[in-house]
C-alpha cells in the first residue's frame, strides 16, 4: 500500500462527538493478547505524534503553521483517548503492565528480525533482554498480589523467565546514547523501526511513571519505580538512533507516515472485528494527516514528499506473534553484555574503573535494597520457588535456579558465557 496515492478526507470532518468518541472496552477474559498489545502500541504511537506536534509548535514562531498543526493534533488526541479507553475498568494496573511488557518483547523481536542495519539491530537485541526480564519481575508480583498466572495473560505466546537481570540494567546515563541514523540514506524499514520502538518505549516509561504511586503495595511501588528508571534509559537508547538532522517538517511527515504504516499493519493482522474497524477508521484519518503534512512541507520548505520518503510504498506489515526461539537465542548469545558510550562490551572486558561499575556501586550498593531482586526473593520465600512459564530450561545455565535470584549475570565479569551480537545477512 502507498498512502500518498490514497484520497484523503477533509480533516475537519473527522472530529467526533462524545458518543462516538467513547468505545466499547474489550473483555479482559477473552481478548487476544496481541489485540491488547496492538492497542498499547497505537496508544503510544498517537502520544508520540501528539507530543512531537506540541514540541514543533513550541519551536516555531509561525502562527499560521501553529494553527495548521493544531487541527491535526486535536484529532490525534481524540484517537489516543479512544484507544486508551478500550482498556476495561476491571483490568488492573498490574494486569495491563503484563501487556506492556509482552508488547516490548515481541515488538522488539519482530523489528530486530527484519532489521537490515546491523547497528540498529544490535540496539534492539540489547534492550530486548531487559524488557524480557521486566516481564518476569512483574509476573512474580502479579502472582503474589493477585493470584494470577501471567502466562494466561500472554496467551503462552511469550515465555516468562529471567532475562538479563534488572539489577544489571542501571548504567551511567552517557552510556545509553547511541549513534543516529540518516533517514535520507537509510532503508525505510530502519527509519520506521527507530520511530516505532521509541514511541513504544516512551509510552511504557510514561505509563510506569504515572502509575508507580497507584501500586497497591510498597513492594509494587518500589518495583515500578526501578523499572520506570530503566525505561528512561531505554527511551534515551532508542531516541538517539532516530535521524537528528531532518527538519521539523520532514519529521512531521515521517511521523504521519509511520502512523499510517502501523494502522495499516494493525488492520491487516487484527482478529477482533470491532477493533479491526477502529484500525481502518484511524488509517483513513492518518492518510488525511499525512497529506496535510506533505502540503506543509511543500509550502514552508519547498520540498516534495518524495525528497524525504522516496516512493512511499509500505514495507511488509508489522505482525505481533510469538518469538520464543529468537529471544532464547539472543539470551544465550548476549546476556553478559552492557553498553559503553555508543557501543557494547561484555562486562568482563570493562576496565575496573568503568562508569558501569561506578553506577552499580552508587545505585545498587547491595542487592538486598534493589526492588527487582526483592520481588523475586519474596516470591521464593513465599512459594519455595519463583514464578515462570517456560517451554524448556533457560538457555543460560546460571539463570535456571528457581530458588535463588541471580544478581551477578550481566553485572559481574564472567558471571555467564556470551558470544556476540549478530546481523541479518
């Protein structure tokens, strides 16, 4: 599909009244896990588009341009609100969190498996293992507090077991900044991937930052606090991959194109008829927004949209599905790595005075105060073992013990074997 070849609707006619704006929530007992994760993904995508537009408005003194993007931004916010209200009132914050982490795991794996830029793929693979571990930590909290087995929430499509332990995720901030791509020369899938994953991780960070103080226990509040700070690292990690040299209006065009691509992907992969209809409706809205962005680019910068996105044809649709074998391979190969400046090294290869070790000594002076460790320790003390859903033992032998939480892997030299990151040839 090429959205530039579609006929746009008048944007003014897409404003909805309150009755149309309030959707029918899904039934948490029967919803397909990937319907839930698609909703979370598009909620985050709409927030990113809206927030980008607000920042553009704050960085131009052109009142006419401000007015033109204000209309589109209003529609974007209506779309986001409708999507966020698909979540039912009886789905707890913690249940919904499992959906956030399943999305993080399976979206990241899907993007990594198709990525042609080796540097971007490595960035995806690196953070994948951290979101995978977050799912495990939250799943243990869910079992302890609500007696719910998270494997049923993820449909048994995504394993739940330790990844790179969360205690190892706390790096000195400067080590989370990556090199940016050049959208003018990069593959269109690479440009889209950097934008999609940034929006998804930003939504996760915002969600955890906002719900931390609503958690029902001190243990939960502390866990959300810790993982929210890791998500801050992830947003820094991913946003620094995005093209930093494109103009504001070029990036406005890319944002609208990305939204069109994702709504189209959701539409062609959705299994729920009601939600599928929303994806189709929002796609038609976004096509209008895209054409408006193209007109603004030409009006204010004298550039045709093809100077930015070339032919406009979509890549293959993003499909959310199980990625168990892929995650296991990345876990086996790279669990012992950390990031250093704009690259990656095994922990055992770092100098004794490396910033990573200094940060660990500051934030984690002892594992006994680290919330992500305390959650697993509490589960083990209560049940005699942690909660997991796995189809086979962990590919990392050091992470197989269900009666003791490992706080050394990914954090201390030679705590586990690792080989290297690989590219898609």
